[in-house]
C-alpha cells in the first residue's frame, strides 16, 4: 500500500486530530519511517504528538519542555512499551535511556526518529517482567525524565552509583566490541553500528559518548538478544560546518572503543 492510501485509511481512525496535523506527520518523518512502523505505531505517534502540542500551547515556557509519555503493555510479547514525544534537543536520547536504566527497566529494543519540525519520537520495549507492572518504577522514570529534560539534572552520578552496586557481570568470553561507521565525504551525518556484550547502562554509555564527542542521535534502532546488543544510530554533528567530519568520527570511534572495553574489564573483575 502506498503512503497516500495508508494516510487516508489511518485518518479515519484519528478522530479529534486535524487533517493538518496528520498531513504534517506524514510529510515530516523520514522516508523509511513507514517501513519501520506498523499502523498501530503510527496511530500512537500521531495521537501522542497531538497531546504533546496541546500541552505545549497550554504550558508556561519551562513546562513546554515536558515530554508526553505513553505506556502500553504488549500482551503478545510480554513487554511494556514506552513512547516519549518531546522537542528534540542535544543529548535527548541518552537522557531518556539513563532515566529508564535508573528506574530498573531493561531495554530490549528501541526506535528513535526525529521529524523535520524537531519533534522527537522515542519508543522503547522493556523486557523485565517483574518491573513492568510496578507503578513505582513508572513514576520513578517520569521523575527522572522531568529532572533531566526540564531541570537539566545530570544523571551520571546516579548511573555510576547503581553500576557499583549492580550484581550484573560479563562472562569471561565477552565479545570484543565491533564498531562500524559509514560516512560519505561532505555530509554532516553518519551511520554508526555497534555490536557488544550487553550489561547495565551500556546504551546510556554509548549514547552519552556520542553526545560528548559532538554528535547527536537523529535516529536509532536498538536490539538486544542472548546478551548481545546490536545498536544502529544515525548521528549528526551538533555544530554543523562545511568541514569534513571524518576526523571527528575517528575520534568518536576511539572513544567508544575505550569506553566499551573499559566496561568489560571492570565488569569481569566483579
């Protein structure tokens, strides 16, 4: 089914959402969005963006930075899915990931996309069954996300404290991380792919290193299976210029290699 026909069909299910908002969504997402998201995903995204924009109109300036958060229990996969809609901003992805990790959630999959109007849609599938119905964890996440996105709190100290008391470990034969970067000369974006042994806050460490290296996550696809994380990111230079970013990408790869390797050595010593 082509995109126009899909939009027409889904529009019938979006009562209360203006045709202008629906048109905007279909026009402002990346082309591959429609192949990566189900009809249910698209409906949820448009409804969440509608709520988000209404909250922005009704809010004071600082409150307009608050995200719209949607929780769904997927009975088929036995996972909780959380979708965060908010304005895109530097470091957004690692702040959401850090908030989830601190709240006790295990990230199994994630998809992130940014619309052309700088509205970010981040969906996470959370796999730990013991926590998914724990309302304290849900409330804790919403507290952390408000602290980090609205107040600007740095979650690093809390992450390190929890890492130090965390009982997880990496096996002695933990895989050597594989880091690949695809980049076309004169472009300000690149594709980063990482395969590494998974453990507590790995995704936080990766995404924060991307941010600290001067890049922003524009789109992401995260998969974790059998203790191995396969993470793909479309990253873009935070401060764009006409200069080639190849050297910055090389430094990013070195920083990621060092960060992930150091984690492995520390966790093997636990």
